[in-house]
């Protein structure tokens, strides 16, 4: 009987150890399940961060164009100003030509080329000047269209630059974690 009692106690100890091992195993399974859930969450978070990074790179490319766009705008504005000045000069030349009386007995010189001015030459020069005004007006209109478009591009580039700043700040905060 005593050997049976001892065997029973050994078996009881083994059962307790197995129950402890089973509890440890269940705890390990629960921990694995929690870790797998956390891994899924982190993968999803990582994908979201990658999308943000991709968006930031797109914004960064747009933002890098800002200086170039502003330079193009400045060049177009300078050309528009030069054309506006030239337009004023051409209008003055037209007014001067129109005020000259080539029918009078006095000989009048052409204000643009200094040769004697007759009615035919006067009309030819006036037509050239009016044609030049039309060219200037067409070019100024083209420039204005380009400036309007550039203004929109510059606004987008500035917004992108702001976004890049925010994302860079966010990335810095994430690096500190």
C-alpha cells in the first residue's frame, strides 16, 4: 500500500506540474495572441506612415519647384513692365505722328527715322506702330495668362512647402519616440 501511496503522491505532483505547465502554456498562447494583434496594428500603422511619407515626398517635389516658379513669375512681370513701358512710348510716337501736318508747305522730318515725312510714309509708320501695339497687347495678354497659371502653381507649391514642414516636424517627433 505504501508503494501505491508514494506512486500516487508522485503522480499527484506530476499532475500539479502538468497543470502549472498547462497554465503557463495558456498564458504564453494569450501573450502570443496579443503580440500577433499588436503586430497587425503596427503593420497597419506602418502602412499609414508609408502613405504619409509618399505624400510628403510628392509635396517635397512640388515645394522644390517654388523658387523656380517664383523666378519665372518675376521674369514675366519684368517682361510685362518692359512691354507696358514700350506701349507708352509707341502711343506717344503715334500721337506725335498724328499731330504732324504733312500737307503744309514746311518740310517735316519723320520722328522715327529723320527722313522727310510725306503722307504715304506717315501712314506706313503709323500702321507699323499700331501693329506693334497689337503685338504688345497680344504678348501682355499671353503673359497675364501665364502669370495667372503660375500664381496657382505657386500657391500649390507654397501649400506643399507648408505640408512638408509639418510632415518633417512630425517625423522629428516620431524619431524622438
